[in-house]
C-alpha cells in the first residue's frame, strides 16, 4: 500500500468536516497509522508527502507530530519519502496523476536494475480539500500501472474537510472516493483495498 499525504501544512490549516477539534492532518495520521497496523493485508507499506523542501516538514504539533520527514505517534513512526513527487510534480501539493506516474516510473526503474520489485496493490491519497484532477486521465494512468505491474491496484482518494468528492473514474470499479472522516473511515478503506473482501 502506498499512502500519500497532501502538503501537511495545508492539511493542518483545515478541520475535519463536522469536527472543529480535529485537523485534517490529525485525521490523516490516524488513518495512515491504523492502516500500517494491518501487515497481513499490506506487506508493503510506504508513505509519501507533497512538499518542496525539508523545511516544510519541520514543525511540531500536539499529539502526533511531524518533524524532519517523520510522523511520530505513541507506538508508530511514519517515515516519508518524496522521491515520486520531487521528480514528477512541480508544486508542493499532491497530484493524483503524478503519484501514479511516479509509482510506475519507480517500478520500471527498479525492474530495469534487476532489484526487488514493489507493486502497490492499493494507493490511498489523503487531503483536506478536493484536489483538481481529471478522473479519466487518472483512470488511464491507473490502467497502465495495472497492466505493467500485473496487479489490480485499487485507488482511494479521501478529502477530510469535504462533504462530497468526485475524483474516481465512474467507469472504474477499483477507484473509490471518501468525503469527511469518522470512526468507520479506516475500516471502509481496509475493506475496499482488501482483494478478498466481499463488501464492495
């Protein structure tokens, strides 16, 4: 599983829908750390964040905090990589299409170097607000990624501060949108990303 954070500073500025006490960054941290604790479903788990420089990651917050490329909680550490976004994005915001393109480029690079391959069976993108995206362009990129890797990769976009979200290609059953955040959000993501789940 590849979990992608929009710019953490941007998510810190927004509250979760109908919960002014929780920032979208808090919700993203809870979501990512909960998903990471399911190794039987996701033997490969990586996180990336959209940012232009290390300085943007160096701030502390109550509870889990983000510092120097890591989020630390009571029992977990999320270490962020930004190699996809550094090479495939021109701004410090998450770009769904470039995330998939970057994952594909990294897969091809590793394959050509005859190193151990990393194929993501699911990609989860976390943001505060809806990010501009052409659903059909994203769907086409995902189709190419699936064809090259041989995986039925699922794609989930979550916007914690929104009441509605339309990012997924409506013709692609392996794409799913989630708006807002509550105690069922992580379970919904798990169920959708589980290849053996019958809930979707």
